[in-house]
């Protein structure tokens, strides 16, 4: 029998073998470490995916003992672990977690960190690889990099590697992102730099490439000849919980979600097939999409193609919510958007004239991220209803929750008359595979330990996307004529202007 070549197989088998290492987490007392990083490592341990020789050092400013730190992590692991919490497993896993109390700018503390890591090496009888995870507030990144450089911790010893993982936000505009890149790349080689975008670690985001390039039936239709438009929605039913207002008010939806997560999804949908699955081949193709985006300059172009808004008081799931400007730590006169809708064009041969509509917002009716690909109508209408609203073929990729893919198509209604009705073919991860997908951070931590940077943002991706975002921000904060800031009640699907953006093109947002 003819054996089909599977371009994915070999790479998948080669991946996920994490090298033995010590992970040093900067900002270890923070929320990210408690809610995401430690539970992810614990779940990797539960799945037998952690390397044999494995240690974690929590680096932070507050005084704590190793035992105190472990006890706090245990409590948060009980709440956040995907596969529950097993006391015996926790006991053996947590033995390998230490705490190192130090100010980020205190050189002595880095020297003692080095001694601690050398002590571990002695216990093991060989030097270990080192993974430095920047989970602290971004204003400390410069200091930490400098100290790692000065203490020589950035260079692996005895043939072992040293890598850095940078959490978002990676800059707040092109200038700050470039500066950060300079600082990070002065300390670590680009191939040892892993910029996190946790959307890339989501199982369904990874499946976009598989859907497109491992199935022959989609790719021939994946272009302006057959596709009318694409929608990407990232709706959240939360607002500024957990004291996030302070950070969020300095960022806004465009910086917080579009520059990174939404652009990553857009790239995966619009990219050309990579020649192979190496990190650079994939990222080469992704960055071309961002570079090909039609640029919007000036207030007029920006207002015509981009809508921004803030939520006002309303209710989500029956719970009353205050308006954005009344949120804790938010400026009562804030001009920061918590909703944005964009009409984008990717100026390539494949995508000429196909709009990509994206929307993202807080305090919307539900949490849902999905990509929908809306196909054109048939060139001729052989059946009565073929050219009516609601009858296009739509391929929906549900990123979260209820992960899966569905395809809407027209079918004949049973009966003697020739009546057509849209029907849906649906694939659900939960029923098809019968097991829960790993958390994004599990996959990403494992990849960083295994040296696979495919699911991390490369320097040029980050800088190109900031350069696009900067032009919008400039127009929005133009002192002479600022584009309007729309409003929507919490619990609604966003401002009317966002509906008008599509209505102007004769289209509507998909109902989620
Ligand atoms: C983060 C943003 O990067 O992503 C948050 O800073 C947002 O504002 C979050 O809530 C959404 O992530 P997820 O995985 O819950 O969709």
C-alpha cells in the first residue's frame, strides 16, 4: 500500500524531550508563578514529562524560607492544577523547589545564586542547563539582564545551555520593544531567547497549521478566490478583576491582546505553508503576514477601519458591573480602550481584497475565542436560497472554550420539495480525543526546555507588530483630533460602531 508522507510526524516525535535543567523564576512570588508556572510544571511532572534532573529556584524580593515558599505554592497548586493535586506527587516534586531572596538590582544576590546553582551541580555530579524565566514586572527586565551578564550566569558552563523566557508585555511600543530586544540580545543569543505568547501554546492554535497543511481539501480554497472574509473574535466576560486596572489602563486592548495574541492567530491563518517545521521556517512565514498588513496612518484612515470603545455599567451573567472608568485603579477620565474592532487587509497575492475583521473586548457576554472563515457564494445560484444571508460555507475554529472545528454547509431538507437548510459538521476535542488538552504553559515550558522556539515570538515578529500598532496609537492620541471613544454596556457584544464597520461592507459579525 502506498504510504502517505507525513511532514509532521518526524518533528513531533523529535520534540518534547526536555533537557535536564534548573529553572530560575524571577518574580516568583507573583500571580503568574502561582497560577500558571508551578501548576504547569507540576502537571508536566504528573505526566512524566519533566527531565530526571530538575530544579526550580524562585527568585524574588520578599523574605521567605524554602518551606514557606513551597507551602504557598502548594495552596495555589491545589486551586490551579489542571489534573488535581496529589499530596505524594507534590511532596516529591516540591523537594526540588528552592527560594532565593534577592532584590533584582543586588549584584551580591546573583553571585549567591550562582553559588547555589553550582552547589546543585555538585550534588548532581555534572553542570546543569539553566532556564531563566522573567515573570517579574517588565520594568525590572533591564536590571535582571544586566546582572545575569555581569555575574556570567547568562553563559552555560561545561557545554550546557543558558536560555531566557520573557513574559509579556514585551514593550509597549516599537521603541521600548526594540530597547528590550537590544538588552535581551546583549545577554542571550536570539536562538536562546523565548518570548512567550501563551496563545501559541493553546492546543487549538497549534492545530491551525495542521488543519491547513495536513489536509489537502482546505488549502486549495484558502485564498481570495474562495474566501469572502475572515473573522477573529476574542471575547472575555471579565473586566479588571484582581487589581488589573492599574496595568490595563496603561495598555488597553490593542496593546494587551491585538499586538500579540490576535496577530499570532492572524499569522497562523494567513501564512504561506512553511518549507519545513523548523522554528525559523515557521516564523519566517508568520512575520511576512504582519509585514504585509495594509498600514493605516492618520486619524481618518484609522477611524475608518478601527473602532475603539469602553464599557459602561451593565450586567454580565446577571451580575452588575461598574463601567470601565469606575474600576479600581483606572483613571476616571481614562482614554484607554477595553474593546477594539479592526478591519485589516493582508497585501499578498493570496489575500488581495479579503478583509480580516478582528474584535476583542472585556465585559462581553461570554468568554470565547474563535476564528471563522466565511467562504464566497457559488458563482451562480442553482438553488433558490443559495445566495441568502446565513447560507455561506463557514469554517469555524473554536480556540476556547469547547475547543473544536465546525463547518457549515447547505443541505437538502428531507421531503419532496427542494428546500435547502444550513447544517453543521462538528468536531469537538473533548469527545473526539476523550482527554483534556494540556495548559498552554505546560507545552511552552516543555518546548523552552527542549530548545524548540517554534511557538515563541521572534524578535522581528514583535517589532513588526509594534510598528503597525504604533501608527494606530499615534492616531488615537493625536492632540488635535482624536477619533471617538465608543461605549457599550457591560454584558453586551460591543459598540454599535463595530457592527457598522461590517455593515458598511455588507457583512455581520458571527453570533457566538
Ligand atoms: C493576557 C491578557 O495576555 O491574556 C489578559 O493580558 C487576558 O488581559 C488574557 O485576559 C486572556 O488569556 P486567555 O488564555 O484567558 O484567553
